[in-house]
């Protein structure tokens, strides 16, 4: 049973954007009262219209919901795309307005799918109207909303936590989508986290950015940065009855949010298009965390490392050399490597190991763990990526045809 936060409703419906019959492609998430919203977005200079709109509206304490379409990214669509993104928020506001009229700027908008195609707005309009009718607060409503944001995903990506902070027990629930076009500075991905924890907008933004830095900013599949990456947090607006979290409770909530985001983020490379392995890269001993992150990314983006894992080949020289060209200092004489906890290399010298045993350890499980010590410094980082195989090439060569 998925626990859902109080005061939010969810829906996901099909409006025909996707070619698959009855595939859900419009999602609505509505707060019954004005709520706090924070967002972290792609840093690509080519940015989709929905990102431009949502980025301008967060952080805020007056948001009433999120409207999402999948199957069409509404990216590289010029002035019409911008107008269509705003129209989606206007339609959402109109569809859920009852006694109190809502305005379009009280909504965040997301799109995901193929780049360079205009949205079929008649279908989108119909989908938003039907999603508004379908809104509810049960688990099935939440799962419908999850389905509505997916594109090439093989499975739903959800996570939830109970947070004990503030004036009692609170719930966090999150969903995300993404399997390919996953690269640096968020990886194409959408993520939404909803909670009934009371937060001020600037606190929500700060905590969300920190969580993103340790989760969604630490995954990759092929290193391609999307035009649409968006991570949005919806939280309860503080009140006299339930004031905003104090500093101590914010730290508790931040830890819970970070854990939830890491769980969600790992599901993306675990679902990498055609991938057979999830690769976890742990770096320690660098001069600082930023250097460790650079080393982890260099290894994660090495096609030679990724293909070696595909074949179960303990070709460890590829890993060490990728660390060496990361552009940050390492100490070769203090460098040590383990693959799946098996020592391979230490103090700049190879260690005796049974290649067949290491190969079998890679082939026999989905997760491959790479642990690399690069010195005696305090810097650490963790990054998650996928292997690279022929199925990935086939899938992405046929994606739009």
C-alpha cells in the first residue's frame, strides 16, 4: 500500500498523443489548497517551453498543481510551443476551478517525448478535461498519474517515505520517468515529489537542490543532457496550526528527501534502454567532493568501461585510465580498485585475481560495484550508470521511426 500525503489528488488518462492504444499520456496532480513548489531543471541551453514556464514559477507558495503530457516534448517549438505550454496551465486551472477561480500561473507544466514536434492541442485539451474529472486520492489514482508521465520506461518508478518531523508524522511520495537521454546535471527525465510537510518556499528550494545534487545529478546512461529535465517538489504551505519546520526538523526532512530521490534516481539507469547492468561507482580519497564527482563521471561515461561490463570483462585498466583523464588530481601510488568487492589493483600495482571469478560476479547479477580509491583526501562521490550493448543502439536507432 502506497501512503499518500494529505491534501493532494492525482489522475492519469489517455488522450491519443502516444501511438499506443490507450496509453496514458496526460497527468494532473492537484493540491486542494495553495501549496509550496520548488524546482530543479535542465541546464541545457536548448530548453523546452515547459521548463521556461515552470522555472519562472518556482519557488512559490501559491501553486495549485502540475500538468504533464508525455509522448511529445514540446521542445524546439518556438513561440507556438511557448504559447502551448502556457495554454496547458490555463486549461488545467480552468478544469479544476470550481467555487474559486484559479489562474494559469498557479500551475507548473512538464512535457516529455519526441523533440521538435508541435503538441496536438485538441487532444491535450480533451485529456486535461478528462484528467480533472478523474482526480482522486487513492493508490490507483497515483499509479495512473505515474503511467501518464512515462515514455520509453519499462516500469513505473516510484518511492515513498514516512518523515517524523515538525508536529508529527508526514508522508513523502515520488514518481519519475527516464530510461535514455540521461546525462550530466540531471538526467530525458521528469520527477515529482509530493509531501504534506510544511515548508517555506526558499527552504524547499534549498533542500530540493541539495537532494538533486546527490541523486538525479549523479546518474547517467549515455551522457546526453535533455532539453526537458525537471524535478519539482510540492509541499504544504505553513500555517498557524502547522508552522514551517525549524532548522532541526528541516535536517530530518532533507535526509528523508535525499534518500527518496536517490532511490528514484537509481531506477532510471536501472531501466536504461537495453541495459543489462546497473553500475555503481564509488570514489574516495580525492582532494574534495567535486574532484571525486569528476572522476566518477569520467568512468561512468566511458564506453570502454560500459562495454566491458556488458561482456563481463574485468578489464580494469579502462577504469583506472578513465580516472586518470578526468582532469583532476589523483595519486597513482595510492590508487586502489575493487570490482564487486574483489581487490584488483592497489598502490599503483596489479594484484593477483581470478579473472573468471570476477567475470562471473559481473555476469551473474544486475548490479556491478566499482570502488576506486584515488588518494588520502576527504573527497567522495557515488554515481550510477548502465552498461552499453547492441540493444541500446538498436532501440535508439529506431526510436522515432
